[in-house]
C-alpha cells in the first residue's frame, strides 16, 4: 500500500513541479503547451521511475497477466533510484517555490 502511495506522490509532485516551473520561468508559452509538456515529463518520469514486482520481491515474467504473483503476495509498484531522485527533486522544488513565492508576495 505504501509503495502505491509513493508512486502516486511521484506522479503528483512531478506534475506539479513541472507545471509550476514552466509557468514561472517560461510563461510566454501558452497554457496548452504547458499542459502537454507537463503530461509528457510526468508520464516519462513515472514510466522510468517505477517498476512492478511481486510483493515478496520475486521478479515474474508474467506481470501484466491475470494470476501473476498469486503465490508471492500479489503485484506491487516499486520506486527505483530514478523515481526516488525525481520525487526528492520535485518536492524540493515545490518547497523552494512556495517559500520564494511567499517572500515575493509579502514584499
């Protein structure tokens, strides 16, 4: 359960950070392009940043088929090294942007 939450967090944080980055620094491009680029980067990150395996760690060639990992606790989604790095960078960027925006707004 926790790993599914982490992959969802990776998806949401990457999407938010990418959209915010594009909006703050490249706001001359249209909102449609911001959406397209955000979706592309997010799907690319989640695609490369996660992998599926059995709950007990068994790597099954049958993942994606019905009954895969039924004797190994079911299929789970894991974050790999790229996923963890992108998650940390995305959250760090969002925190920095929030503090930067707050300071800018209060002046």
